[in-house]
C-alpha cells in the first residue's frame, strides 16, 4: 500500500519530469529536415527522373502563317533590321556532318512580340519596342498595361528597343521567331557579364604576373607591378588595377549554328555573357563583321512565309566543303635525312 507521503512525493516528481520529457520529444519531432524520413528522401531521388517533363515531339516540317500580311522588301543602302531579345538557357555540345564538335549557347525567344513601333512623325526616331517572356499583371504599371492591350499581347517580363530603318518597321502584335536569323550568319550578342566580386589584376585584366622565386622575385607573383612613372608622379586615369569585376556590359561576335522554330531556339557558337536565364540582345553584325554575311541573303524586314509552303523546323548551317580531318600526308623523314 502506498503511504500518503510517498504518493504525494511521486505525484510531485511526475509533475516535474513528465512535461520536460514531452517538451524534449516535441522538439525532436520539430527538428526534422525537409524530408520526413530517409525513405522519403531515397524515394525522391529514385523518382526524380520521372518528374521531369517528357521531351516534346519536334516535327520535321511545319506551315507558317502570315497573320499581319507582311510583305518582303529588298534592302537598300542603310536598311537596318530589328534585333531580338532572348533568354540565355545554357551551354551544350553539338556535332556537324563531318563530326566536328561545336560548343554552343542556347537562347530562347520566349513569346517575343512587337509591342510598339516608334515613327518619325510621332516619336522623332524610328525603332521597334519588343517584349519578351511573361510577367504577372499585378507587377505591371498602368502605362505598360495600356501598351500591351493596344498591341494585343500579354504582359511581358522584359522590354527593349532596337533602332530600325523605315522599310523594316513591323506592326505591333507581330511575333518574331527564330527564323528571323539564318544559320551561318554572324551576329552581335550583347548582355551583362557575371558578377565576380573583387579580384586582382591577373584575373581581372589578364596580367601575366611576376616571376618565380628561383629568379629573384619575392612576394610579387600576382602583384600589379609598377603603377606609373616617377616623372609624372601620379596614377593615370583608367590604369588597370585590382577591383570589382562585373557585371559589365559586354558585346561578343557569335555565329548562328542552328535554329529550331518549334521552341524558338537559337544555337550560338561560343560563349555569351550573363547568367542562365538572363536576357541578351541578338542583332545583325555591323561594321567589319558584317562583311562575313555578304554571301547570305537575310530576310527583310523579317522572315515572311510563302502561303502553302512547308518549312523545315530545324535548320543548321551548311557544312564546310573539305573534310577537316583529312590532314595532308607528310613524310616522317625528309628526303635529305
């Protein structure tokens, strides 16, 4: 039989200890990670491949409609086509017909529409305002919403302008596709480089650095070296020194390797500035680089389809005529050896 004093002592002990144990158990349960158990985590890794969407079916040919009755024109001296806005998707490798591997950057023209046409009479200059992607209506201003409604397009994520000539103006609402460019054509790709942070002169400007310890250089392997002249007694403006690197505006020359009109993809040879998902501008090459496009007939003002004609969906630049792996046979030893 429990004595009254012992029973009271046991009740007091349980009142002190049991709440602490329950609190500790509740803390352990709330301290779980993102997955409720390791089995859910393993199952998630196992089924990860099935969660990704299936690759779309890309047809070989398609019919393209001319909804705005745009008529092709012949370029004259000073004709300037519009560029396009695109998202940088990422990099991959592609092989041509000879088996040569090419490093390409994939860009997508996601719902790229002409939002507004700037004219000399109304705006004082000639340009096309393009809208890319999608952004919620709640994140748009009233002015831009009115522009989108007037053009008959959805709310856009990014808007950019391209100066054009009068014969290359396009009607608002027209959607630009990857067929605007021709495979094998040289283009200018401009964007903002990645933010690298603070770096020295070797990474920022490509300095070669100092020599090794064996040749008398001590503690100056990655230093900038001399900053100026003793007579001037100052550091000149624009001196290449260590500092913050990126993001900076950059423009590179790229060659279009392939286009795909179903998903509006453009495959550019080489590297492109910016992060994945960043917005880049692609326009026809100008200046000295434009001379490389003299053998290509670019569509003016943009690609205009012929009625009832089926066009190939994927178009790649023509391969070079000679086999790049057919090296000239050179004798191992010269005749006079």
